[in-house]
């Protein structure tokens, strides 16, 4: 859970007063994510947009907290080299595309929180007995639960991008794979809290997403498949 303090709350309409306090980079991130936020709010998800006005070195550039029944989408871009490194190697013309994908990822988290499903397995899914809870240390269990939530959110982002930007889908998927591999190396190896490569592999192929279902339903199908092999 994020501790929220000294924050600048803004709306996606970016009124003049709020916009005057935002940096160009913050405005670009907000504008890139606007279609996702508009969609999520239309689905009834309770979302507040928050920008940290103080420097936040080392923070995740875009993160989600949940407080008092509402999702808090938090931008931490000022004085933060992570905001540049996460897009390293991506042509400038595609930065907005990846920002949009990251926003959709966080909306996946919001949906899980709002539905009361955070760290819960899908209804009807039964763990193989060999990896059921109780056979892992508390730390390993926590890492696995976090990794699974990250896998679900990655798939929500990919379902969104597949539906809205099909021509750039493979570019986004390739970028996400690179981000996850980099995170795995930084985290000391496989099996970490953000090692979602198993789910990303399932998302690579024709017809993996059914456009007639919601992005959350589409993600759920592949998420369940990936859970079966996640230890």
C-alpha cells in the first residue's frame, strides 16, 4: 500500500490551475494514459490521479495504491531517473504508447482491488497439491502472490493494447519482455515478484485475445493458464 502525502491531485481534464503546476513530462504521461482512465472510470472503477510534487528518486514512475475504497494512481517523475530508464531504447515516437500500456497495467491492479480479489485465486481454480499454500516460506508465498498480480496486470495491459493498437502490439509485448528481464536481473534471478515471463509467453500468438470480451475477462483466461505452471 502506498503512503500518500504531500501530493498534488489532478483530474484528467487538466484544468489550468493544475496544469500550471505540472511538468511537461507529467502532462505527457497523463495525456498518454487518458484513454485508459476514461475507460476504467466508465467501468465504474474509483480512480484518483495523484502527482508527487517533490523529487522521488528511485520510485516507480507510475504506481497504484488503494485507500478508503479508491484506487490512487500515483505519478512520481520528478528527480526520478527511473522515469527515463523504463523507456530506455524505445524510440521517442513510441513513448506515449508504452506510457499507455503502463497505465493499463495499473488499471488491472485497480480492478483486482475494487473487486476484492487482491491476492486471491480465480474462482474455481485449485492449486496443484505440490505447490499449495503451506509448502512455501512466508517470503516465498508473498513473492508468488505479488508475481501473480503482476502477471494479471501485464495481461490486462496487453489486452488493452491488442484491442486499441493492434499494429503496435508486438512492439509493446517485446518492450514488456525486456522490462521484465531487466527487473529479474536486477532482482537477483528468476522467481522474483515481477517475473511475469510465463504469462507474457502465453500472450505471444495470433488470436490470444478475444475482442468481444472485456479486457479483464480476456486477461483472466490467460492468467488462469499461467497460474497452472507458476510455482
